[in-house]
C-alpha cells in the first residue's frame, strides 16, 4: 500500500506565504529573497508530508499567488497588453495579478472568479486571437527536480487542459476548440520533459468535469485527451476530479487509457455508485484507484 494526497495547503502554518508576498510587494525583500523563502516553505511542506507517512509527495501544487495564474504563464496564455511588456515569468505573474499603472504603461489585471464551491478566487486566463499556447520556462520541472534531489517520490500536479479551457475567458473570435492542437502539444511537451527526468506519474486536476458537461463539452474533453494520452508513453496519468460527481463524464473517463482516476467521495456523492458497483474501475484503470476523502481536513488518497 502506498499513501499519497492530492495536494497540500501552501500558505504555511503561520501564514508565511502571505507574509513573504506582502514583503516583496512592499519592497522589503527582493525577488531573489522571495524565491528562496518560498522554496524553503515548499521544502517544509514536503518534510511535513514525509514525516506524516505520505509515500508519494505531490509537487507543483505550490504557487506564490495562484495555481491557475502559474498555469497561464507556464503555457504562454498571456493577453496582448502584457505580452508587449516582455517581463520575466515571475514578474509577469505579479503584473497579471495586480495590473500595471506606473505613469508610462497601463494594463488592467486579470479578473478573478470563485473556485467552484470554495471561498477561494482564482485568476481567469485570457485567450485572445493571437494566443499561442506553448511550454515556457523551467519552473515546473525545477520543483520536480528539487523534490527528487531531496529523495522524495514526487508526483507533479497540474491543472488539466479541459479545466484550463473551461475556466478561462475568450476575448476574440476564436473558440476554445481552436486552441486544442496547440494546447495538446504544450502538455505533451511537458510530458516528454518529465519523462526525461524519470517521472513516474503526473496528476492532472480536472474539477470542471463535475459541472454537468454537455455533449459539446465532452467532445472537447475527448479532443484534448485522446491525442494527449497517445503521447504519454511511460508516464502514468492520474485525472483528479473534485467538488462534485462525474456522472455525465464517467463513461468517457473509463474509455481513456488513463492510469488513475480521482473521485470526490463525500458521503452522499453519486460517485460511490461507480466505486462500489463498477469492477471496471478497479481493474481496467491500471493498478491505481484514487479515493479522495476527508481525513482531518486533508484530502487523502490511497493507492496500491
């Protein structure tokens, strides 16, 4: 039996993350000091999980501001008003979040939207007609390498392409389906980089699957995942859902060559029907079944 969790709160026991970001924004620390302090906090989080008996440690679930914002920067989902500024990735993240108005340049920030049924708000990526999704930088793989170097069995965690499209806004004439090919290529590029680093698993978070997807939505999901999964090679893929049940999407999920499926198993969830009554879930999706349950307030996943 291997134990793992789907992610870990990044704020710190004493709200260290908020403090360091506030200090950076008020010019009390440099960006180099911010990076070092946030890295130290990530290391503390991993150590906490390891000491608690968690065997496989989720990484890349950490963000200075917002995971959705980090995903937008990772895949070059940058509105034109910010592209022309040519900022480094981290400075770009802060500019997207706060906007720019320095007397010489002006750019309105990304808007925010409630993250499903939580009290958290995420930044909403913008796709315009000139958006070209592709993988940018090495920040994502750096965290994985860092965890490896510390001796952890690490599993990268990333917002999946379907939820990324469904929770973004489109400001031009192009529709979400028009970005599928480039987005698949960007995720596949990341898959290849992780395989070079000997990654075993990747977790793709797809909570948008619980939002009663239509047939058009499910067609979009298939357009993304069928070509993407055909390129996973030795990398095992866990699709993690949350915040509800997947009754509309379940028949699509079990036909995909995924290696793990994460279900939200609240006591009255429709998902229990799939877990209790479907031996197909147990046998055909490799050797991993993900049980997302509440244990002392922390979602826990058991695998074998």
